[in-house]
C-alpha cells in the first residue's frame, strides 16, 4: 500500500512526513500535542524549538552550516521554514521559534497527502513506519520500542538556557556588539570586571541544583551530561578559568565604556523577531529557579532582569543505533521500521532534521517499491547516517555534525584546517548537486 506512518511531529517527524508526501506517498502523521505535552514543550505547533539559535552556524566551512546548505539544496521543509522566520544572529541562523513552528504546522496541515492524527501513540502501527518521537518519548511508547529493539535504552540529560525580558536589561552596563564585529551587531553583551566575575563564580559553583525527577537514585548516580550542552554550573566546577575559555570568553569584544576587552562577558542572543526576549548564551542549567534568579542577577546588566523562562534540565533518550540501524535509518531486522531524530543519536536540531530527511525519503522509496538510497559519506548528511549505523563504533554516544565524520581525502589538502573545510564543503555540495535527479 502506498502509505506510511510517521510518529511524532518534531523536526525529524515533520521532515520525514514532508519528504514522503512530496514523493506521492500518503502519510499518517501522529502527534500527541495539543492533547499531551512533554516537560520541555509548551507550544501547540509542530517542530517546536527550545531556543532561538538552535540551528547554529550559517557558514558552509562549519559542518552544521554545510549540513544546512545540503538540506536546502535537497528541498528540506525545516530549512525553508528557518530562512522564512530568520532573526539576526551574526554568522548564525536563528529563528523566531513560534513563527518557525507555525510555518511548518501550516505547511504540513495543508498538504493534501498528509493526514494529521492527534493523540498519544501507544502501539507501533502495522506497515512502513518512521518513529520520531524524540528524546522525551512517553513511557508507554518507550516500552513498545524497548520490546521492539530487544534491548535497553541508553539515556542522558540535556539542558536549556534561561530567557530574559529585553526591557529589563540595564543597557547602561551592557552593550550591543558581535564578536570581532562579524555580521550585524546582534548580541547584547554583559561585561564583568575580575572582581565581579570572581564573586559570580563563587556563587555559581555553590548554588543549589534542582532535584532530578523520574529517575531512581541509581540512574542519578550514572548521570551523563552531553558535552555540547553542559550545564553552566557543571562547566564552572571544572575550574575558575573554564568559563573564561568557554561561554564567557571576552575575545573579540570591546567594551565601549572602557575601550578595552572585558575580563569576562555573558552574551545574550535575540530570541524573537520583535527583540523583546533574549536568552543567555551557553547558560544551560539545572539550578533551581530561585538560585537561577539569585545567581544570574549578579551578571552586570541583569541585576533587575525579568526571567521569562528559567533554565531546565530534562531527559534525553536514544537507542544503540549501530547495533540496530542501517544507513537509511531502517532497522536491520525489520526494514519497514525507521527511526529518526535525536533518539537515533544524531545530536542537534539540524542533525535531527537531516535524519528525518533520510528516513522519510527511504520510507517513501520503500512504499513505492524502490531501493533505498544511501547518501555518500563525503556529505555531512551521509556521514552522520554512516556513524549511527557503524557496527564498529564502541560505547556509542550522540554526535553533532562535524568534519571528523566525513570520508577522508585521498590526498593532502593545503591550507590547514580552513583549507580542509573549504575542500570538504566543495566536495560535499558537488556530490549533493549530482544526486538531486535521483532523490527528488
């Protein structure tokens, strides 16, 4: 039957549904919102983001920037929506979260080949199915997946940064600038003196963390934090200077009041088109709400800040993909079942979108009686698929897009790191252009 099921209307699920529908396959898209929400989601629309800059770098010599360009050329709905709802963010691609979600929701609901079914799914449907229920898969459906894969889930914790009201930022202390003057001056910068930083640091490392819910004591003792999204207080405990070389690094910024580089800087990134909300860059946290208000109000310029959303820490769940999946994201022992999104071990929203693209494309091909298409590992989209399906990977952990995953060159590339990145981008985009007639 020329039909597939897609479970979950996050970025991966929406991308998968769209790609299948665009190829003439009927899609039943299941989404439990607005009847039920996960702890991390609040908007009724599809493809909800946790923060505005979730799509990261927009430069093709950066791996995630290159991945976005690959997806753009391939016809990604998610990337189309991102550029339609873009907000200024220097060299990054940031979006108005609600406009982004609403754009995708409208496109999905208006597609003649997609039927949206509201409600929580507790059984895996018969037929070709893409499971894209995300890192906060409901307990009931998690049990079904566990039974399907025949092994335990792996898990880790993820964190999100606070958001403040722009009107409550003291601009007599903060200043607007982008690092090294790159792109539009889209960041609000809160500069520390050495004394101010020392006082802030001491309070941060001693602040009370929120209780971890939904896991027993043994799970808490085995807590593993993904390095790319580490809570700021955990990072700070690694040493006094750790933040100075991380999210609070002052390099490339000059305080116009002093004409000098500050000792440390907290950057605030625009959260929406109207610039009424800003998030604290790199301040994912698991502190209690009261402690966040107390400690983060020590940041110069945020003494009287109104916190519109405090940082939260939530469960992320992923499967041991190398033992389960092929490079088209289908199960090796049941090729009618595909997985997509962060639960496959691709870490990040753009990466989730890419996995949804590959899963949706191949689920459609399966429904149409075609052979799977395996993307070459000279591309970022293909190298990620190769990573999650690589049976030689030991101690599998989630991975962001990076140039370390792509197929190595068979000759020495001149120009150092930048030369290699430029060459990788050129090779990747040539490859993507060469396969468009096959995958579209």
